[in-house]
């Protein structure tokens, strides 16, 4: 497509799958995450396989100064950004409201909400300059239905929903598309992170049904980004066939 795509959270899961998908279409990529070794390996693999250009922007989306410094100091040609995919995010823990550690809540909100705001604010001036752009946020079915012990992860994704709606209204005058992608269960490193490295607990999340893959979501995002300039998909909720929403599953246990 010959577009420039900025992807946060590209070191794993949905972000990484998006990087591979857009690279396979010949796009230029700016890839972000905190793990520099993974970013460098991904850059090399995409450049070798697809003969495209990749720029690594390692920073923590929670750190406002780092975000703005990194994005403002991009080489001039890399500031021409067509698509921003805000995939950096995480859940931490599944605990009752009264038992959950405050630090887990802070990390989730700082990453999933503030991080998305900082990166979007830093990238937007480049899009506004062109009167063109597409911001794709990773919301979740968790933003629509709060489930037991989902409390602040769900609240953060609800905020992503409201922020996406607000962006869509306020950025109308700049011709910037805003899409909120709301997946159900996708098997990535998400559950391993949520259960703080407990692989057994993480894999049990997907017992009795086939979850979506990161590639399923990357295909969906690529579709949204490939439509005519006059078409904006405002939001997509996407689940495996065994899932109705954030709560109801058809599990074969
Ligand atoms: P993964 O754990 O596989 O990937 C998360 C990515 O986010 C990693 O690349 C990680 O990189 C990055 N990240 C986390 N914290 C930060 C940070 N502070 N700064 C920069 N990057 C960060 O999970 P998924 O790919 O599944 O999740 C991607 C998004 O999709 C998240 O927003 C998640 O909430 C959402 N989502 C996931 C679903 C699922 O079932 N998997 C369902 C619905 C939505 P690094 O550690 O290197 O910084
Ligand atoms: C991730 C999906 O169901 O674990 O947003 O909240 S869920």
C-alpha cells in the first residue's frame, strides 16, 4: 500500500501480527515496545523478508516525556505517518475490587488509557498537517461488559471506547479516521502477562474453546485500513464463534 504505519506494542501478539501483515503489503513501519531485543529482531526479520523499511522506537508508553521525546525526534521522513495502531496494553491480575493491588490498577490505566493518549497526541500533529490519517485503537469486549474480577481492566477499555468516540468527533475537521477494534479472547502473551507469568493459569483461559489468533485481528485491522479513503469503520467487535461477549462462552469442558 506504500503507507507509513506506527504500531505500539509491536513486540508481541496483535501488534506484532499487524507489523507482519502491513509489512507483507509493502508498508513502512515504525514499531514500538519496551523490549529492544525483540524490536530489533522483528525489524531485521521484516526487512529481510519483505524488503521494507522499519524504524524501531523503543519507549514505555506510560512515560509521557519519553513518548513525546521519541516521537518528536523521529527523522523527518518518518514523521509522515498515515496510520497509528495503538496496541500497547495489558491486563494485570483477576482480583475482586476490594482485593486487587492498587499498583496493578495504576499500571493498567497508565498503559491502556494514558499511554494511548500520549502516543495519539504526539502523532496527531503529523496527521493534522496532512489533513489525513487513521488512528486504530485496541479496545475490547471488556469495554462493553464488565465481568467479575475484571474491574479496572474493563474500566480502562470502556475509556478507550469513549476516547475513540471523542477523537472521531473532534478530529472530523481534520479528516482523520478513528476505528475502535474490540476483540474477545485472542491467544497471545496477554494471559501470561495478566497472570504474572503463571503459564498454567494463562492456558486455562482458553480451555474448552478455540480463541482468536493475533493474525485474525491483524487481518481485521488491515481490512479497516485498506478501504476507500471515504470509508471509515468506526468500530468492530470480534469474537471467536464460542464467545458471545465478555461473559458468555460455549465451552466444551
Ligand atoms: P501481548 O501481551 O501479546 O502484547 C502486548 C504488547 O504491548 C507487547 O508488545 C508489549 O511490549 C506492549 N506493551 C505493554 N506495556 C507497554 C508499555 N508500557 N509501553 C510500550 N509497550 C507496552 O497482548 P495482546 O497483543 O493480546 O494485546 C494487545 C492489545 O490488545 C492490548 O491493548 C489488549 O488490551 C488488547 N486486547 C487483547 C485481547 C486478548 O484477548 N489478547 C482481547 C481484547 C483486547 P513490551 O512488553 O515489549 O513493552
Ligand atoms: C481482553 C479480553 O475477555 O480477557 O480484552 O477481557 S478479556
